């Protein structure tokens, strides 16, 4: 029987006194090695770094919040100013229109005042009077009312003196004539009344305030 030739052992076993050769680490082993707990100095360094990042983020967030608040306040102020300007423009346009209507009302006043008495009952005259009445109602519906003048003490806020007439029939500084009617728009003067004012020398006051 033939003997097999000696072949080298493919997997030699370590002989006495020799360590087994180290094999490469697997990925699992590398991951396990990477998960090892960091040392205390490393943890402190990471905590400080995170704190610094948090502080920077909070500061940036605060700056952004302050900027948004300023922008919101600026927009609110702009919106309020725009609304006020719009209302002012509308009010001015309304006043201009009302003053034009008042000029028309003045024409009616002059026409009716100059109308001969014998024409009172004519139909077309009654039509003019009816139109004037409707015009007054329209003005009142818009808050426009006439200013009382004749017989009232002169008030420079409501009256504009065009004439001063010497007379003893009325107290000094009393409105005795109305050249053009004045009007209020709700609680303020839209147009002052053009008036003539009594000048009564007999009622002139002395500097001490006595007659």
C-alpha cells in the first residue's frame, strides 16, 4: 500500500509557547468600540459646547423676535396713519362737496328773498320753495345745521363781522343783520355767518369794566 506524501497542514495549530494570531475586527465590534462611554473631561467639553450653542441660538431667536415685534409695531402704526389720512381725505372731500352745496343753498336764499310778494302763489314759485326745502333736509341729514345769528351776541367762532353799524336799537356787539347764512357740520363750524354788528356808543365800557 502506497503511503501519502506529507503535505503541509493548511491550518497549523499553534505550538506550545506561541500566541494565536489576531484576526480583524468585525463591524459590530467596531461599533461597540465606538459606543464606549466618553471620559468625564470629554463629557464636560461637550456640555460646554452645547451650552454655548444654546446661548447663541437663544440670542439669535431673541433678536429675530425683537425684529418681528418692531416690524409688527411699524406696520400697525403705518396702518393707523393710513386710516387716519384716508378718513381725513374723505372728510375734506365731504366738506368741499358740502360747501359747494351751500353755495347752491345761498342762491336759493337770495332768489326767495328777492321774490315779489305777488308771485307767492304761482306754481313754479312753490316748486322752487319745495326744492329749497328738500335741499335743507338733505343738508340736515348730513349733519349740517344753520347757525343762529340775528339777535345773538357776536361770537368770532361762529360769526364773521362784515359791517359795524352805529345804532341805539340794539346792545353793543349784537348781530343785527345776516349777509350770508353760516352753518355747522355736527359739532364744529363749517362756514361762519357773514354778519353786521351793532355799535352802540352809549353802551361802550370803560377800561374798568363799568358803564
